[in-house]
């Protein structure tokens, strides 16, 4: 009877040790994921805070049916053109990147601080306003002249 109590206690302690090891691994992994997510959220918030754009002009030329919008990156963050959206009268425009230039360059996908984005598209209707939205949600709207 003495061995069965000691053996049972050893098995119970070994089971508790294994169970604690599994629990510790799960809790440690969860804590690490939460910490990584908080760091990513902080980085995204900092990037959004450092992003600023200014629509310097938006003009429509009726003789050529062209809308030209000039937008300056006035922030401290580089903005990707692939993540930038363009809206005319709150309608999403999909083909604007083909004719867009950044400081005269049409082969770039990055819009650096201090550079000017030139968007020129054909539209038969005279729009009242345009909106430019960066990938992290910074948006500016301008009335069309």
C-alpha cells in the first residue's frame, strides 16, 4: 500500500508538471501575439499621424474632357500609389494610375514626402469634387474648378 500511494503521487505530480508546461507555452504564445499586435497597431498609428496630403488643384477642361488633380505629399511618410484611392463624386475610379505621374515620372509606385502626384483622367461629366485617400486612411477632398 505504501508504494501505490507514492506511485500515484508521482504520477499526479508528473501529470501536473506536463500540464503546467503546456499551459505555460499557450499563455506565453498568447502574450507574445498580443504584444506583437499592439506594436503593429502603434506603428500603424504613427504612420497615419505622419501622413499628410494636400490637394493643391483640381481642374476640369471641357474642351478635352480631362480632369487634372494635383496632390502634394506634405507629410513625413512615403505613400504607395498602389494603396492610394481616387474618387470622383464619391465614385471609385479604377484606371487612374495608368495616367498618373509623380513629379513627372510615370514609372514609380512610391510617392515620397514633398513630391507632387498628378492625376489626369478623361471624363465626360463635369465633377463637383474629387477625393484622394491614402492607404492608411488619410483623405482630402477638393472642389473642382
